[in-house]
C-alpha cells in the first residue's frame, strides 16, 4: 500500500496547473518534475526524440469512445484516467469512470455525487482510485501503459 500524504489547497492547485489533462495524477506530476520514472531512472525530456510526445508529455492511452467499444461498457460517456483518480466531470449518463484495468458505471449524476470516495469540483477526484470502489469491473484485456 502506498503512503498517504496531505497537501494544502495552494499546493494542490499548483499540482493541477502542472498536470497534463486526462493523463496526469498528482504522483505522475511529481515524478515528472523530480525527473524520475517508475524504475527510478531519469525520464525522457521534451528534447529526447524517444519521449514520443510534445514537451515530454505522455500521449493518451485511450479515449472513452474506444473503451465503450473495446470493453462493451453500457454507458453514454466514459471518462478515462491512467491511475483512476482524477477525471473530467461526465455530462451524459449513464457514465463510467475507467482506469487501465477496469471501470465503474454511474446510472445518474446523483449516484455519482453520493459516492463517498468522490470529491466533485471542476474535476472529479476519486480517493484511493476507482479500483477501490464498489461496483468496479476489472477487465480481461487491460490497457498497457508503455
């Protein structure tokens, strides 16, 4: 289990400003700014041609529309985030929140708002990630984050 850290609103806002929309988590922002990847080595910079994306940012792994088809999700809209904890707010329901390994479906906005693990603001923050939520559907063909 990963340790939990607490940060104040100013630090959280700064992290959000450093984030790549639809791709980053607070952890991935800190890893990028610290210059480390999952193995502990330096990450490619925007000047490294192997980075594969402008400004050292990772390209998106999947879109919601792709996941509806690939995983046969019964939802009008799917929001995707690699680690499953920060999403754009869905506008159409039923809606699903997906990570690389599965998804959770919400039938309506009220169901989404009542979830104790979700903080709703400009974005949805899922405490502990969607994989810890009741109703999480793990898939047989996960998305590989290369």
